[in-house]
C-alpha cells in the first residue's frame, strides 16, 4: 500500500486525524486524558480538553472548551469558555459562553453561563445564573418597537 504524504499508512490506507466534524470540534484537536487516569490536583491550560478520567481538583482552561466524557468523574470547580458534560461533576461550573448537560450526565453544584442547555435525562442539583453581560443575543424590545413606529 502506498504511504501517505507524511510516509505513514495504516491497514485501510493513509493515517490521518479524525475530520473536524467527526471529532465534534471545528478544526482543532483537543488534549485528551483517558479513562485509566486518576488525577489529584489542579488542571490548568490554554487548549481544548476532553476528559474521560477521574479528577479530584479544579480545572481551569479559560477561553477554551472542556468536554467531560461519559466515564469521567470530576470533583472540583470548572472554569472554561464552553463546557459539555456527559459524565459526573461535583462542583461549580463557570462557562463564559455555553454550558451543555447531556443525557445521562450528573451535576451537583452551581452553574454560571451565558447560554445553557440541559437535555432530558440529565441530573442537575444546584442553582443557575445566566450572565448576558458579555453576549448580546438579539435586539431588545424597545429597539424593535421604536423601529416599527
């Protein structure tokens, strides 16, 4: 079988990373911590991160995306631009832009975000604070009424 441009090939052809649509992310590949890992301590960074591990400690990735996978258990606070929870989180979550709790996820803690989606079948216990100070979703009612007059 002919090698790919980088000289690598696999059983079904050239090896290549998953296409962005298949990975669920737009043109960037997240860092990954697998299911066999158990981490005690703080995680900080400046890139997207996918967890399938057990984490005891806070996670702060600022302006990036965190995905808490189905097999993941997080005991600590989370700060990121976007947070997608498929596993278990016990702690507060601050997601500047967007927070999604997927079916089968479990979150116990307070949530702060501009946009939130909680799928049917997700468990959540805590409070939610919607912060729209950084985002403007649409025109306000006075502006719409003023332009119609």
